[in-house]
C-alpha cells in the first residue's frame, strides 16, 4: 500500500477533503504535528509522497518555530530524491523556500477570503491541472488566507496567479506542486479559522458571516476541483511508488 507523509501546522488546517481522496486511493497516511512537538522525519524512506499543509507561521520565523527548519530539510531531501510533493499555503511557501525562492510579506496586503484564481496557459498542458483549466476556462474562485507570497523558484513552471499575488501555484519537475490557495477547505475549517484569526478577517474589512455565506455557494465547486487536482497528483504518487517497488 502506498504511504504518504503529511506535515500539519495548525489544528484548524487539516487535510480537509483531501483526506477523503487519500482514502479513495487506498493510501496509508501518517500525519506529523511539528507544532505540537512531534519529531519531523529526517528522510523520505518508507514514504511515497509528501503533503505539506498550511498554517499561521512564516517561513522566515524558524527561530520562533524551529520545527520549520527540520521540515525544510525534509522537503529538500524529498525534492532531491524526486519524491512527489504537494504544498498548500504555508506548505507551498516552504516548498518554494526549499527550492531557493524568496518568501516575503505581500506588499499590497494579505489575501483572505474568496478570490479568483487565473490559471496560466502552461496549466493547460500540465497533467495535474489541465482538466481544471479546461472545465473552468482558466479561472475559478478559491479560498485564500495568506499574507506571505513567494517568487517563482528557478526551474519551476508558474501555473496560476490572482489579482494580489503574482504566483499562486507552480510545478517543479515531475510531481512537485505548490498551491498558495485552499481547495481542500470545508465549512468547519473556515469557521474555525475565522474565529481563531478574527483580527485578520477584520483587517480585510470582512466578517466571519460573510466568509461563511460565500462558502455555501462556492465550496461545492472548489472542493470538486480540489478532488480532481489532488487525485491527479496522487496518480503521480502511485506511479512513483511502482517505480520504487523492487
């Protein structure tokens, strides 16, 4: 059975609907909570893929959150061993940093709530994103919660942008993907994040109620797209697992 390692950074930022997709693919999952003191594995031995989730920490806050340095080392080793990686929000920022890109505060402010994602023409030819590009004609609404952004890593292919963020998604190599926005999120997670980080919501002149109202109409679509994207990536995980099989 293929096995995927998941790095979680906050109690509210879970796999969401991606957990259901992992079950459908009969993938064994090990979740490590570095923020809660659990040790980060030093290498990818025994794992066929790596999923790195979101969280409130910044890549540059490794003194305050020392487990991030351990995660960066693991991501670097995953990349160098050609292991499939899927990063979400903070996870995509950590992935970009491990690939040598700059991660920094967005000069025009945080991007929180429901905003359009515009896929590049390069996404139309990508094995993970081509279906979504075709179905949505290159544009869809997704949930965002980030104040940090990243430059496109050298050698990576930019796949998406938004009005506030020049790079919202990228692919590096065969199966290494980063997405700054959330397609996995559900209504419960949005409610939790809005309650826990209420100041962020107020700062963007929104309310918890408005985020949840929009979620009612937009979640079914973005979750459906998320299932497609994550399923396509998991197909790459299964292929990598078969290549590694003795």
